[in-house]
């Protein structure tokens, strides 16, 4: 999907949208905002995809209000785009056909905490950091960490994962059930709190990852975990990215239960040193975190250090001190901003793919050669324990030739991942940016997905223009 394709999308006649906006304005008054600044903030995207504004923004505070807005929009064929905090990366919150941006950030409460069952029910607007801050005194935590302080509803909608997925899985694995408002206003609950069920179709996992195109999530029941007795984080340098990747492959295949294992190539390390003022070896590195008892963590660290040494890496320097661990992971999470130091004045465009772990070394090596051959600046970081890596391109978005080169690179990267039997997006989602690769990745399954969309949302009001290429 190229920038030119997106620009060619033409909005259909929007007489129904105007009526829906007028009715909602009458119903909710100033809570339905039509000012351009607010609309622009709700149509933004972190790529070269142009900002496509909604006609209005509504700040929902209850599930009943979400249902009322959906009913009006359903009656008048008005698009609705669910909005958390806007941290998604593939144009998910853009409004190519106008309509209502439904901001859920005020729905941010913990509704039911069940510490004895290790689960919690929350509203979609609560962020992962806010949830964990409120859980701290219980000895429990929610482990999914995509880097950004994203809303949990948005994380479920995009099937987010992040640095800890290698041990704890993705949102797909950690959402027990959801409550959602469907396109016709029905409110459904996909599952009870039981840890497993064989009762019917798995609607939870149908909605998790659907990017707001099938329903609007208003409640989530999530798995929780005990805070580990001992947490050790550390850095291990390697002479090359390939050697680091080979160490990752061997670590995973050896069954070491690493909680996080992150790759930063040499460019990424230089950017992190400059931006985060952190002392790191100036070579490709793995950031590693281990969870467990003091004895098990020490054993895991020794085992990993041996594997690193066999692949030319080391020494592995780790610490259990909270402040040192926090500094290390803050540097990793701040990489987006750090990358901007590599080309002052440029914009950073992050894209991701995921491949089977055994193919990781080859896929990243080919990608590095591609970056060098085409004169791009593209540091690589990744959640490499599950084969997921990111390339952050630094480019001038006003320069059409640079944008075209970036588009061509992303296309090659996506198709390269598919060649290794991987995916065009490991965790960023499809949105507008990756729609063009789904036919190659899914084949006939994409047609089944279209049929599901047609049945559940026949008027195409829920986040239209996302996941599927326009007819």
C-alpha cells in the first residue's frame, strides 16, 4: 500500500455523517468537539501517511454512551473510529471517510480485581503503566509492555506485544474475555472469567487484533502474574548482529526462560548512548532480563553467558538493582526519540516484521544489506526472542523521492519476511500501512475475513479503510 494509493481514497457522500454529528451534538453538547485542533490530534499518524481528520470527536465516559453513539452512527451510516491514546503506528486512528472519533481515554477505571484468581477487569482507556501502578501493592503485575504507555483497549485492538512477549506472550494470550459494542449497538461479552472454555466460537480472539473494525471494546478481563522474587537485567555485546542473533536462537532453543531479550544494532546503540546518556559497549548488543528465584536467575544468567561466549559475545554484565534496571529499559523504550539523533531534522518511521526464530539471523542480515545498498539510515532493534524486529527509517517526509525509497524498502522487507514464512507485521498491526501485503500473507483467508466484516458490520461504519484494501 503506497502513499499514492492512500491519497486516492475518495470519501463517499457524507450526508448521514452530518446528521449523526448534529444529533450527537444535540444529545451531548460540548462533549462532542468539532474544533480543528482536537480533530487533528485524533487523526494523527506516526508515518508518512497523511493526517485524515474525523468530523467530530466524542469523549465517552460509560459503556452506555458508547452504545448510544454507535446506535446513532449505525442509523445514519456514519463512520466511527475508536481512539485510545493514539500511539499506534500504521494509521489506525485516521479517518479517511470522516465520521466520529470515539475517544475512550476517560474510561480508565479498574472495575474488578481478583487477586486470588490472578485476573482483573478494566475499562479500555486505562494505560498499562496506570494499571501496574495500582496493582503494585498486591504483588501482581500485567506484563505486556509495547514500549509506549498505551491504553489497554488499544493494545487489545491491535494485538500488541513488546519486550516481554518472549516469556509472557502477547495480548492475544493475556485477554481472558472482552465486552464490546457491536456495529448495530448490541453489547456482547465474549467469555466469563474461567481460565479456559470450550463454549462456542472464540469471539475473544476474533475481537483482539481486529483494530476496531468488528466491535468497540468497552471492558477487558486480563491475566495477571506475580511479581518475580528476583529480576536481573543486563547487557551483552557482540562483534556482529549475526552473532547476536545466533546467540538468541540458541538461547530460545535451549529453553532458557528469558523474560526479555532485545537486540540493538550498532547504530541503535550509538543513538541510545547519545540520547539516553547511558554507558553501553559500542557494538551490537542484547539487552536481557531474567525472572525467578535468586538461585534460578543466577543459573539462567550463567547459562546465557556461556551461550553468548560460544557465539563470540560477552561479557554479560547484569544487575538486580532497581534503578540500574530502570535506566536500561528506559533507554530501550526511548529508542524512537534516540533514533532522531542519527539524522537531526528527519522524521522516524518505524516498521516491523516477524519471522520464525531459526530464520532471524538470515532475515536481519539481508535487511542490513538492503539498507546499505539503498543508502538508507535504518537502525534495527527488536524483540528477537520471538523473531520480531523493527527498522526505524530516518527520512525527510517532504521529499517525495525519499518517501518512495522508504515505501519500496518496507515492501521488500515485508515480502522478505513472508519468504521466510513470517508475517508483514509482528505487533504494529495492519491499519492503513500494511494492507497491501495481506493477500500475499493470508491468501484465501483474507476473503473469509472480509465475509466476517460484512456480516458483523454490513454498513462498514467501524474504522473503515483499515485492514482491507478498498474495493
